[in-house]
C-alpha cells in the first residue's frame, strides 16, 4: 500500500502561487484527462516537490520528462498524474513556460541551465559594501532581459556605503530602462510596488538576497550569514531554489548565489542591456561595424565625445563575443543531434532490410 505523498498541508491555494484564469484555460485538456495542476517548488534528480491545492507533494519525474531541455525547474507549472494505492503522483507534463531565466551551464556545454520559470520580475541584487562591478551587473541584466521578465536593480547593504546616491547614479548609467532602488530608507510599499508577480532574486553569494527576501516576506524565514572578510563572498546560505508566497500578493523565488553567470543565447537581452550603444550603431557607416576601428563608427565617436565610456563598450563587445560562442556551440550540438538521428534511422533501415533478406 502506498503511503500518503503529502509532506504537509499548506495554508495557500494555487492562486497564491500565481495560478490564474489563463492558466486554468491552458490546463483544460489536462484536467479532462484526470490530471491535477501543480507548481514546482523544488526539482531534484528523479523527483520534484510541487504545490497543489491540497498540499505539497513529491512527484516522480519519469525518464522521458527528465531530459535537459524539458527537465522541470522551480516555477514550472505542471500536470501531475494523481497518486493511487500502488504509486505516488507522477509528473506527466509541463505547461509551456511564459518566461525562463537561463544561463550557460558551469560545464560550458552547449545546453543552458534553466534557473527559474514563469517569472515576472528579476531583482538583480548589487551589494554596496564592496566596489561596484558594472560588468557583472550588465551580465545579470542581459540574462534578466532575455528571460522575458522585467529587471529591477536593488542596491543592498547601503548602510556600508559612504555615498549611496553616487552609487545609484553609476548603476543607473549601466541599466537603461531599469528601476534602480536603494533598500536603505526605502519603504516596503515602494519596493513591493516595483517587484510584481513571481519575483526571482538574482545575484552572487553575499549580495544580500536572503536579507532582501526576509524584508519582502516580513519575517526572518530565509537563513542569512555574514560574508567572509577576506574576499567578501558569502557561503551560499540558500542551497535550494524555492517558492514562497508573499504576504501582499505575488511569489518570491529565492536562488543560491551564482559563482558563474554565463550567457546562453541572450542576443535580445544584450541589445536591451546596451540599448544606447545599439541605438548609436544605427548611424555607423557600415552595417556590420564591430565598433573597433572602423571609419565612420558612431559608437567610437560617442566614446571620444564622452557620451559612453570605453569600459561600457568593452563590456558590450566582450559579452557579444561570449554569446556568439555559446550560440555556435548550440548550433554544433543541433547539427550533431541531427546527424546522430540520421545514423539511427540508417542503422534501423539496414537492420530491417537484412531481416527481410533472411526471410527470403
């Protein structure tokens, strides 16, 4: 007899986790098939923790649903096959993702790693207790824009910064079209008004994500630790990606600190992150200008005039090269996959013909 699969009842409904009429409409054929809706809270190898209207369950992930390109991740909406006396619930299908935060894998393979799905706001956390690293902020913003969600930059640990206004101005210059908020002295109403829907906290370890999360939750629910004095790095207090409903509405998705933030197919995100350079590039003499030493380059002219910094242009070109390399690896993998499929078909046909010949 299969034991109960509910870890515990919970005081929330799926609506508190972002379920709406559009979700219900999309789910109609799954409900007709006897499946139940759920949102993935944590995903592990072979199983996932998902919230349903009845509580939180642990569902099995079949092999077919665990491939890299379709593996469930925190924030996914899923259709579960209910438990029966002989077996626990099983993840049957994932609903199409509205948005997805994707980075290149740490192993530098051609496949991207989905950090969070169906998010509405990406809160890029930047700590003010160490020198600002604009290149890292630009990198995170490119990922955020590419996800399809709305980025917001939140400056944390402002009490350790001598000039928060100057810091905010600096960050605003590398974050066009993005609200830049300083947590110190900021009312919670102002913060929650900007962070809408499902909010993911993105940043390196020690950037103050858990402290910010606790401020939004109104309680010390997320563990925090001090950063090391030697390198100002945290200890990855958050070990899991998890979803928690916010008291004023919306959902918080806390993530572990990221050591590496590699781009994966983020061309649109880069164009939005460096919107002013993209705008200037329209006036370059050559359409394929790479803004290095070409004559008639409007971007280089803007650097000479002090309208944009050389650091900003260097960062733009570096991230473009990195993204192009990642895209080339993806193209190579797709070609390899197609070739492997063609060989499988050829082998199958050869075996079929050989079998037929033996029957003659």
